[in-house]
C-alpha cells in the first residue's frame, strides 16, 4: 500500500505542472489548442467557442469547409497534433503554426505542417482558417 501512495504522489507531482502550464498558455495558443481539440473530438460547442461560423480548411490545393454553425465538417482532424507556436506580423499575432497535424479529407489522409489563422478582437482570438501543407 505504501508503494501505491508513493507512486500516486510522484505521478500527481509530475502531472500538476503540466495542467497549470496549459492554463497559463498565451490566449492565442490556448484558443488554437482548444479549437483543435474540439474539432478532433467533434465537440461543436468547444469549436464554436473559438472559431468563426465557417472555417476554411486548405489541404494541399483543395479547400474544405467546417460549418461550425451547422455542425458539419468536410474534413476531420486526426489526433495527435503537436508543436504549437505563434505566427506574428510585427507585434500582432496572426496565427499559430502546428508542427505536425493530420487531417482526413476527400477520402485520404494528409500529414504535415499546418497553420491556424486567427483574428483578434477585444483580446479574444477566433480561428478563421486552417492550412495543411
């Protein structure tokens, strides 16, 4: 029983900083992260909280639609994704790069680097498009 408590204490000590680090992420990273999680889980309420009513997803040379208001997707996010970083123009955040993202569109999967384009209004970031190389 002592070993179990020791293990649980160590596991909790390791996991708590991860949870708090996510909550302390900059708002643009947090918005992109929560949008991607919602999209991947088909959680339309989470997607709606961070996206425009229509989000264009560019995969290769083709455009697909995420109809957030209508809760319909022509393209699906496949987990996992990793490596979020800000895209800045001067001092302004314009989006978030995704080091590795996989989507399924048109019957095929595509894996590569991605960009989540954001618009900022009154301190709130909204996803307007996603591109996958």
